C-alpha cells in the first residue's frame, strides 16, 4: 500500500494544471487555505499546485474516494486523527533514523566509558595529547544518540500502534465504492496481525511505569576568582521543565517562579548547536543504565508497516481537507456535485455558487454559466453587481474540479485545461517602475508566452488606463485573436459599446455561435438600484449605474457641495451654475 | 530635547497625514532611500509627522538644513553623537550581540561601557563646538551639549553606577537550568542560582558528577553566562535609560538631518539641482518650479530623468493633464506632489528654483489595484477614497488625481469626473488631474464660466515628437489643448504584443 495510490491511479502522476499565473487574481491562495487549513498560505497553494491535474482518471479516482468519505463519517474522523499522528510520526521516524548509533551502546560500554573518563581527566592534566583525546571523546555523541533513539523509538512505537488500530477499526466491515479504500483497509488489517499491535500497546503501558522521560536538567558552572570556568557538574535530571519566570520578574503574574532569571532562548546556531550535543551526551550518560534497558525492550516491538504508513500523509491532507470543504457546503445548504468531464464545452455550471462565500458568508445567488468550446463570453452590468465574483467563481471551479474536489453547484461539467491565465486591471505599480498601461501590456505579453490551445483566459476590466475608444478596440482585438486560436475566454468590462464590433469580428471568423453576451442584472426601485446578482443572456446595457455605486459612498454633487458648505467653504450651493454641472451642460 | 526641527515653543502638529497619500506618493520608498542606513531608518509616517504649514517652523528647518549642506563636518559630528545616543537606546534589552558572543568569560561590569559612552559625549561636544553654525537649531544643540557635558550629573555618573551594582562580585558557582523541547534539544535556559565560594570541603552527599571539561564547553558556558547575567542586570539599565531620557529626544532629529544630506547628495551626484523653496503666503496658493523632477526616478535607477517647469496660477489652479500612455503623466504628477511635500517638511525641493505656498494637506486619488480590490468593486473602492478625500478637502488643499474613476462606462467616468472637478475647483483646491478623458480638459472653459469662483482650470498635455514618421516620447509637459489620442496601440507594440488577426479582421 502506498499513499500515492490514493491520489493517482497506480500511484503515478499524470497531467497537470498550471494555475500559477492566475493564483493572485482568482484568490487561489485563500481558497487553498480554506481547503487545507493547517497549512500556511504559500504552503497550501503549493500543495494544491502539486495535486492539480488534467487527467480524467485521476480526477474520477479522487471524486470516488471523496464520495466514500462523505458517506462514512467515521472514516473521515479517523483520517483527521491520523493526520496529526503522522506529523508526529514523521518527526519520530527521522529521530530514530538519525540516531542509530544509539543502538550500539551496550551496558558494558557504559561501564568502560566511566573508567575511560577518569583516566582521560588525569591525562589531560599531564599532556596536550591527553587534552586532545578528551576533546575528541567529548565530540562522541553516542549517549546523546542513545537518549534520542530511545525517546523517539518509544514515541514512534506508540504512534504506530495507535495509527494502525485506528485505520483497522474504521475500515473493518465497511463497504467502500473505491477500490483504493478497500485496499487500504486490507493493508491495515494485515499490519495489525503481523505486528501484534494489541500486545505492543500493553507492553508500552508497562514500560511507562518504569520510565517517564526527560524534560529538563541543570548544570553547575564552577568559576575561579577571575570568573573563568573551571569545572562543570551535572546537578540534576528532571521530568518536569523549569518554569518561565525568574526571581527578577515582577510579582503578580500568578505563575510559579524559579531561579534568578526568566527563561531565555538557547542559542540555536554556531557553538550553541555543538554545545547542545555535548550537554545531551552528558544527560544520556547520567541515565545510561535506564536507557539501555528501555531500548532493549522497545526494539523487540515490531513496526513493519511504518514506511508505508508515512506515505499516506499527502493523501490524508487532501482528502480530509476536500471532505471537510464538501461537508461544510452541504451543511450550509449549498448545492454539491461531482463535476463530469466533457469535451463538448469549455465548462457548463448550473446553479453555481462562489465557493468561499458558500462556506463562510450568506449563501450567494446561484448562477448558470456556460462557455462554449473555444468561445468567448462578454460579461457586463452595473458596478459592484457581482461580475468579478462570477469570473472568479468560474476560475475557482476549474481549479477545484481539476483537484478532484466537489463543487458548490447543482450540475457541473468541464473540459480540463492546462493553464489558467488572468489579466486584471492594474493599479499603480508599487515601485512606480511603470505606468498602469505598461504593466498590463507586460502582463499580456507574459500570458501570450504561456498560452496553449488548452488554456483559458479570464479578463477583468482590462485596458481602462487609456482612452475608452482605444481600450475597447484592444479588447475586441484580443477576444477575436483568442477565438481565432481556439482559446476560450471570459471578459468582464464596462466597455459596453464594443458588443457590435465584437459580433462583427466573430462573424468574420465564422464563430458567431461561440460568442455570448451575459449581463449581471439589477432593477431600478424607488430606493435606487437593486442588485439581483443574477446573470442573463442579453446584449450589454447602456449604463453601468456607476452613480448608484458612488452615491452609496456619498459621492454625489449635492452631498459633496452640502458637506463642504457645512464646513464653511465658499461653495455657493444655491448658485445656478451647479444646475449646469448637474445636467452635464458644462 | 528637540531643537533642530522646531524652534523654541513649537512642536509637531496633531493633524494626521492621509495614509492614502503616503501610499500613492510612494513616500515609503523615498523615506527608505533617504534614510542614512538600514539601522537609522526613517519611516514615511515619521517624516509625514514633520509636515507643516507653519512658516516659522519651515524657516527654522531651512536654516538648519542649510547648515547641514554648508558644513560637511557637521555630518561626522552628528554621526558620532548619534552613535553615542544609540548606545543608550539599544541598552534597553541589555544584551550584547556581535563580538560579545566571542568574548571569553562574562561581564557584569557596566563601567567600561559607561566610560566609553561618556567619552563619546565629550568628543561630540568638542566637535560641534568648533563648527561656526548659523542656524538657531544647531546653536541650541551646541548649548545643550555644553550644559550636559558640564553638568554635575555627567560628572557624577560613573560613581553613581558604581554604588548601584556592587553585588555581582565573585560568584564561585552558577547553576544553569535547561529545558528540552519535543525533539530533546535544549531550547531554553535560565540562571537558577549563584553560590558564593565555599568554606571548607563539600560533604560526599553534596558532591556531584564532574562532567568532561573541554575548551568548547568553557567557551559556550562563558557565552551563556553572559546572556543570563545580562538579563539580571536589566534593572540597572532601566535606571540609566531613565536618567538620560532627555538626550534621546535628539536621535530622530539627527537622523532627519543626515537624511537631508543623503537625499541632496544623491541629486548632486546625478547632476540634478536642489533648492530651498521661497515660501509664499498660503492665500497665494503658489507652486512655481523650474527644472522640477521626480526624485523617485533616481531610486529606480532611471538613466533618463527629465525635468519640467511647473506653475499653478495665483489663487489656485487645477491642471488637467492628458496625453499618450507611458508619456510621463504620472511622473509629472509625482514631481509636483513630492515637491510640495518636501517643501513642507522644510527640505530642499527637487528643482532648480521654486516658490511654494504651504498647502493645508495633500490629497491623492490614484487608480486602485484591480488585483487587490477586484472583487469588492474597483469603483466602490475609489468612491470610498474620494469620499474620504472630500472630508478633508479645504480651500488650501492640494489634490492629485491619477486616472480616477475608470472602472465604469466611459460616459459615466466623464460625468462623475466633471462633478468632482467642479467641487474641487469651487472649493478653491489646487492640483493636478491626470486623465484620458480629453473632454474634461477641452470643456473646462464652460465649467469655469458656470462656477466663476474658487480655483481656475488649466490644460496640460504630454509633448511627443515626430521623427521619421515615428512618434517619440520627450517626457515633457506643456500647457495646451489635449490632442485626443492616447497611443495605446504604440504601448502594445512596445510591449511586443501582436494580435495576429488584427489587420485582416479590421480590413
């Protein structure tokens, strides 16, 4: 059994989807964090990137396992627990691997080493050669390795037993649709029997009575009159760590105080690192008898499936994240579906909702959105009516769908893409290196370099940093150019006037059936504009209702003049000139 | 005690500087570039706190900065004083880094350091005293150093501290406790106890196992003892810092003076001028500059820095600037904004000659970033910024608009822009409005006629050259009517964008 087999048919990576150029615009970092909440922003996105695929079989395998997980809550819970166990298990496994020398220290060694140390101390006082040997001997970290080996092996054995027991109990007797999950259950059963896990658990309980570990220790530094260090003595080895505050700390925190100073960070670089090893060797030497006894008992407890168990990490992370995401959608009443794969259209989503909002805010208005194969959508409508959200939703659906996740939609199908490409309106560059137009041109050049006929473009209000006539013309050229190459695209814009030109160009290309105009709807009411957040197929409207948006922020002629008059500025609110301004007659 | 940036009896004004202006004018980059070093770093907020329209304060600062530019030896004197002040500042944590990490043994002796510090004060006093400064600010500083150097407190400091720390005399045994983390690494340590020398021999039960004593263990333990002893002596340092609080007020002022020197030096090295602007009365709303340039271009290492002359008509003028994409509109806007800002810090302006009336504030509206605000709605974000600017707008404001309100239909952009311009104009604000909506400039006369008070409107345009049938940028700006074309396709071509079916389809 290998964890990769849960993520990819036969455990082998097939295909991919490059979403790196769209990650920021489509807010994929935030979406990835929503899926994989235990990871940092960058880590979550990187993890998702590694799983993206355009291979249909891979997508179907993941959908099948996710379906089983949603039907078997106990297995999902086990996987959540296992994730935590595996993280710790990895540390322990590394700890055991890195300290194998600790296996070689015998009880006889311990006795001989004590004698050697006494002789060496004497030699040090007699010759430089003796001092050198002492340095060399101090660099021998066998006892540190013995301490760590025993510590990690004890923890590893306990975690392994817990993990196998959990997997076995949650898969036993269950009927999964997924062959991969069935194989996982069989493997857990075999490990449980072979490694006598029940006996191991009992043996560990017995050992815990004898040994409770080491959490702290103290060393006396002996000084001469000139404050030179002249000796070191092992003062104590403790099970409990020292408390943080020292005697200089202000009283009243309620925390127990100990020692003179509060706890400081131990230097983790340079000599500090080497000194750690030296100290730990001395601690190991101090408790060497107990350690060798414990180690011998531990190595008799088998953990034969440990390496395979560790390979489950990525699969667990993906499936627990994706299942929790789907469960969240379901519990909030959002529609949920496993998208099917098609070559007939670029995508077709019915009653689709923006994923993040469906998980966290009020449920959004569902929308239908279809983009024909190699076609283009012109999306227009009032400001702040939800066009950008719709565009982001389409991009995120492809991202989630090509991860193998379920989608917040009644029905969904899509043709897997190889690249998601986005061009959003640029603001001023942070370093002032280039103009807004310059930035958009650079970006467009970059996207063209990466484009293939299996890519998809999302444009959000591009080319607004030039005159409307020129900007609109460039948008027409862009969409026609992409349609000519068979690359699908979705353009959100306020250049409503380009629709006739666009139709003309697509007609000339013989692709008029591939062009669609969608409008985000709204309605005029007595209280002003009411957003419906619903798309409909129609030619672009004559207005973007910008006044309604700016008025909501208090940017109207009346409000501005009144506010400034109130503050004592000479605005002459009653002057007839303002009427001319209001009527646009200036 | 502050004396370099404010005359006696004056201090910082309470009014906050708009955060949006800091972002739009890229004051963070400018502040970083003029900071004397990474360590002595100025933040844009610190600089903006110096923004003032108080003529007395500005004249005081101009005199101080003139001294800075006139007497190069002041730079070294200020650096030395800053260095010694910095000693007190960083003493707060009482931990020594750097070379101390390699020291053998550990030190509880604060006196060596204190002596060194006092010597630096003495040296700074001597250095300042021999420079014939003319400004009231530097004369006050000379007076302050003189008073400090000859004060009883200064004279008595060493002996005071000697009395306060006699306790760390001769510990014979220091017990260090270590906590282990989950991977069994010593992660924290603390000083648990210090024992005096023992009298007689230890009983057998009190004896402990001796660990191997290696050279490395000796060195590392000395370093660890240094750290824990530094922690223990923190109280002493707290006392010291309190005693010297008055001196530390000078630190930022010295950094600002060094920053002015660094800024003007960078302009000199690029062959660009600097001048202290003539201060004009606020009601004149003057902004006149010859050879004005954008100092941010130097930070970006641009080889070509084109200067322009700029002038706002007396009584206030809002200039509408149009022209080709990438032709230098934003750079011109920034030149004016930064010129005004620097003048109101009392700094030299990036120009050969300048005359400036202080503005009550500088308000900016730059196009927001689609990536950052796309989902929220660019227009809504921009409208929020305009509303916020309007709350602070006064007849004395300078307003700088850079391609605002483009995130809607072209007709709506024009209509709303015209209203905002009308309000700014009627309110009497001056400034610049960069746009591709040419009608805003070409129809300005009718707006002026409708609202015949407040500021006036002017039209600026980008100058292009025709050479051999090709259009070239000059990055110059001139007064004149808009040309009506933004050369967007040229921008595409320069960016290497070729839309394959364009010619055929258009044909």
